[in-house]
C-alpha cells in the first residue's frame, strides 16, 4: 500500500508500531515491508518516538529522534491505520484517535470491536435477519470446569466443525475438525490465542467475498470474488497473506447476474448491521441451494497484491491507488 498511495495528492509520514507498542518513525520505503513466506516484515525499535497531537490543539505530529532532539513532522490531516489483529482492528486504536481528535480512515470503534469478536458479530448479524452458521461459544473457564458439557454441545453441531478464537483474526488459531476425537486438540490451539472460542458448523458451499466501500455517494459493493481451494483444507493465514499453494483467489467470480446482485445486497446489509464505516470485506458462503450464509466481516481487510479486497475493486474498475484515495477522502469527510 505504501507504494500505491498517490504522492501527487498526499504527503506520507510512515509510522510503525513495535511489538512492545512504541510508535516509531519508519522509512518511507515500500521495499522494506514485503510480505512473503520467506520474509515476514517487522517494525524494529529504531530509537525514535512519534508524539501524537494532544486533543484540542493543533495537529502537529512530532518525533523524538534517537539522539533526543524533538522535530516537527508537520500537521497531519488523517491517519490511515493499516493494522491487523488486536489493538489494530478491534476498535482500540480507533478509540485512541477519537480521543486525540485526529481523523482516521476505515472502521470506527463500534464496528471494529463488533467484527473483531466473532461471537458478537454473529449476534448482530442474526438480529438483522442475516443467516450465519450455527455455533456455540466456549470460554476457557467453561472448558476447564465442564469439558463433557462442551463436547456435548459441540456434538449437536454437524461435522465438519471449525474451531476459532473469537478475537484473533487472519485465521490464526483456526482448525478444521473432521471427527469428534479432534475437538480437544483444536480447542487447545484456539485457546492459546484467546480465552473465548467459537465452535462452528462448517457450511458447504462456494466461498464468496465481496468488498464494501463507503464513498461520497454512499455505500457500494464490488463485484464478488471467490476463494477456490484446490488442495488446502481451508483459507488459512498462509493462503491469505503468503500466497501459499492450494488456493486461488478469483475475482470476479463466475456468477449469474441475480447471484451477483444478491451477494452485493447481502454484503451491504451485513455492513449496515454492524454500523460499518469506511470499508469492509464480507465473507459468505453460497450454498448449493442458493442460500447465502455470512461467515464474517473484516473491517481492515488485507491489502497485499494477492488480497481479495483490492483485487475485487480493481475488477470493478477502481484502481489500487484510487481505492486508497477513496478511503482517505471518506475519512476526511467524516
């Protein structure tokens, strides 16, 4: 994304966050952050510290250099928070910027928090009359105190099952369970990521994704795409971000006009159900009977060249750079 921003329209100040939570001034170098199986980029602590503007004052961004000297980076108009996972897309950083009175692009506090927690996301979708896969939610204390009860609840769901951390994202800690004997091991993997876990019935159907964008003229949906699994068991982290074998990301999907219209309408309805802002990728299943079952919403979807969100908008006639500009302009309007 760093390399695709229109530099004729925007001056970019890259800010990284270290694993320890420090905001550091990063190099404006897209080549520094490739995402592939051989190189997972990481923000390292270079000794700088970014100082965000205080509420009620001007929007001057400052940096304390490694030598202790403080310098001004200029007034900022908007933040583009391209972040995944806890503290990035769960409403935490969005609330931080709200407190600082700094505009930002993308989802707000409520929709980010709802969609990061799969349990409450499903409840919000169900309340809006949107179909979701049957599931049970299990807390770590419940599993520790009553494993037999958890196994019994899971047994009422149809196999295969998917066991998911409620708030991990990016398919981290997700396992596909083909038999009841595999449930305990799958729960152990999921509980390593979160103390709240979903056990969910697997839905048979085509894996369809549609990109939602909030523009100046309202909310609109892209042409749908499809995840085609050729040998991979499900669309996991490697398939999503590292271009792993066994999965093809196809956009536009081969669909009838009626199917496309229904998927786009379902995507917008799901976006509205969680009070969506800015953007989202809505993942759903198209069953053999023609029904749509929403799997999840991602309020900050992947933006790598192989990611579905930008690919669907490119297929819909919106270039990668123009897509980023729309996100920025939507945040500025808000």
